[in-house]
C-alpha cells in the first residue's frame, strides 16, 4: 500500500452521493486521497466521463463493488500518474493515461490497477480520453469477445446515440461490420448514419423488427447489443439471423418478459450478457490489451473519434446527470476539474 507523497494532497475534492436521490444529492466534498496497492497507480484526475450506470448508482440502484468508494461515482478517468505501486513496471509518474475504474472517478485522485490504464491516444485531449474507457471496454467485451463478432457480420445496436452506441458504431464499422441502430428521433438516426451506421431506425415511429427484416431480406442480423431488455426481447429474437447472438448489457425497460423459446431452437440462437464493473482487474487488463492493439491505433489515425457532446466543470455534476437523464445528448458527457485545462 502506498500513500501520495506530494505535499498538501492527503485530502482531495470529490463529487459525493450524499444520499440516494435526484441529481441535487451530488455535492463536492473533501475526502481522503485514496491509498494505492502494489499493483496500482495513483492518477491525478483531469476529467471523468459520465455514464448511465452513475445515475443508477446515485439513485441507490447500482451499489459499488466491494473495495470501491461507495459514495463517489465515476467509472472512467483521464489524468496524470503521480505515484506507482511497488510492482508496477509498465507506467511511471508523469505518464498521461485514461483508465476504466470500478468507481471513485469523480475525484481529484483515483487509485487504478495498472493494467486498466491505457495511454492517452496521441492527438487527443484528456477530456476526450476520459470519454473512452467505459464504453470502449464494454463494447469490446460484449460485441467482440462475448458476441464473437467476425468481419463481415451485421450488428443491431439499440440506443445508437448513447455513449455505448457511438463507440459501438465506430468500432464495429472499423472492424469490418455492418451496423444498424435504433434511436428516438430522426435527427439522432441521421447522426448515427453520419458516424457510420448503415441505417438508423426511429424506434418511436417504426418497428425495428420489421425494418431489420426488410433491410436484410428476411435474414436478420448476426448480433444485437441491447440495453433495453423487457419488451425488446421477443422482437430482438425475431430479427436475429441463424446462429445469432443477443448480448444484453442492461434491461432499462424491465428484466421480465415473455419470449418464444422456439426462436432459440429453430435459429440456434445464443442469449448472453454481462456487467463489466465487478469483473477482476485481470479480466479488464486483458480487454485493455486488445483495445491497445486493435482500437488505439484507429483513434490515433482519426478513423475512430471520441464523441464528446458536452463538458461540465466537476461542481456541475448535477447538471451533467440531468442532461444524461433528458437523453438529449448524442455521445458522451464529461466532467472536468478545471475547465480549459487538459482539452
Ligand atoms: N453491462 C455493462 O457492463 C455496461 C457498461 C456500461 C453501460 N451499460 C449500459 O449501457 C446503457 C447505455 O449507457 P450509456 O452510458 O451509453 O447511456 P446513455 O448515453 O444515457 O444512453 C442511453 C440511451 O438509451 C436510449 N434509449 C432509451 N430508450 C430506448 C428505447 N426504447 N429504444 C432504443 N434506445 C433507447 C436513449 O436514446 P433515445 O433518446 O434515442 O431514446 C439513450 O441514447 C445503459 O443502460 C448502461 O447501464 C452497461
């Protein structure tokens, strides 16, 4: 275990969930600077991405895993390493990194297992880098590993303009797939098409099942990445191709539903899903390696872009959460400690 050696740094500011509730429960408070383990680094955080799970945590519906600050949200950060644990050889103080964390990201300092850090891609700001880890790790894990995507396959991504969606569209496209998305307005659909989706389906005015079957001449898609669950499950199964995979990353419209199991047998479907947050540091480090090899060069060449919709100062975390809950955003929302710094 280590403690930060820098002067005046034994306490830090953090955005704290003072009690379960609406966004007004988020307050900037003083907290002890985290200690860090032998395999961890301590990052001075410049910016932290906002993710939908942060809102579920704030409402008391998504508790932090053991060993993670229970009342400081934040699943992804970017900043500068200030201290390293005694077993860490891959990083040094002064390195600029972004990282996926299991919580505690809305803080001035965050302790991170070294393997969960990635370099800030050349040419990107710390704000842009902070918008990447949670969604890129989740999409890689669920579409490419769990969903067994191979070049040439087609994927339906629900919530195309979500943080997850804008990462998925670009990653699948870049890896040689065809992407269809759902979104709640025509404008959002066109936005996704400009980003690389073959077709955006306005789920408020069209049946995504009918559109997918029409666009694929009745075949269906190979993979569906779904965060909606509930009533989407049966139409999801109906518009999957033979050997198709339904990968659930949430069930925002309910975790109970009725389906016809005959789809699964007739088309030899796989229904799977996962949550990344509580997985081990080793599991996340393995994803980091794959992202570094396959996706980071595409971020550095500009083939894949960070999509930052709006940046808020850290003390305006309540406004950032309100924007996410309004679903007006397209892409990522990021919190920054010092506005104008690290962009
Ligand atoms: N399992 C994991 O490891 C993991 C990790 C990270 C995130 N997640 C989940 O992934 C989801 C997205 O997270 P995020 O941070 O990217 O959130 P986000 O940016 O707030 O996105 C949520 C999206 O849901 C869309 N949506 C709502 N109702 C819909 C419907 N009926 N059909 C299609 N789209 C609908 C909204 O778009 P419209 O305005 O167009 O409706 C919005 O774009 C969340 O549910 C989150 O919990 C899971």
